[in-house]
C-alpha cells in the first residue's frame, strides 16, 4: 500500500488537530514514543497505548504548556494522556489511494518522536483465515 507524507504548517496545527478530533473521535489508535535513548539502546519504540479510542488530540493554546500537543485516548479507567511539550514538526502519513490518515508523527525538540497510528475499521473487521 502506497503512502504520502504531508507536513502540516505550524500556523495550521491547532485547526488540523481539532479537525482530526472532530472527524475521527473514537477511532482506535496506537501511540508509540521514540526517544534518542531508545534508539541508542536499540530498545525500539515504546508503546504508550494500544487500540484505544481517540478522545482528543489538540494544541495547548494557553498556560504553562502553551504550544504543547496533547493526545487523550481510552475510556474510563483505561484512559491515557500524553503531551509533547516542545513539538517541532507534525507530519501526516496518508494512504495514497483514499487519503485516509494512517499515522501522525509529532517530532519533538531533542530528536524524539510521538507516533499516533489510526486503525481502520475495515482492518479490524476482516476475519482471520486459519489453515
């Protein structure tokens, strides 16, 4: 499956993230963090959330976290909140055929990244073939 990457201009971050929340709230997401430490230790991506419904992804517009990107996923006692305090770049990975959002990459100051993978409903509904 082919993908295209689209960098989101900084002045559009707030509206772009609000649009994601509005359009695909409750879609299941997987959230992973990649830090320079995990790369140097060869431990790989650190999973923060797996298959939890998206509650919100937003840009903090005031207070001490001004400019931070916040993601909330889950429900009830199984809810996580994660903040990227100093985001430098946001890139959307889109399916080349359908333009569906597959992954959102939020690059952090210092070299880390937060990856938000969006599960597609049809992928979850496909039965597994057992031989």
